[in-house]
C-alpha cells in the first residue's frame, strides 16, 4: 500500500523496539548487546520522518522540512 496510517507506523516502531526489550529481559540491563543498533537506527529515522516529513506530531499537522539539505529544521 502506498498510504500508511499513523497507527501502522507506530506499530512498526513498537515492533522494532521489541528486540531491544527482549535483550533486556533475557540478558539483563547490564548485558544488553549492540544487536539492536540497526533496529534503533531504523525506528529513529521512521519517528523523525513521522514528525518532520509527514506532520504526525502532537503539536499539530505541521511539516518541519530541512532547508536546502542544510540540516536546519524550519516550520512551514
């Protein structure tokens, strides 16, 4: 599908955090490994897209876009 709802995106984030949570349960907080690093990077990017690109935040339906790829975030 080309259209993905906020709920579906949030479910992907929750699923991505599952690996990290499982490590904490199985190995304990002091023995968490780097195995979840890729998952954390992906869900961080997805969460950023939800707010910056798709306007899916609690502050309202605003899009925060990078100004000419400079990394500066502006409100439109």
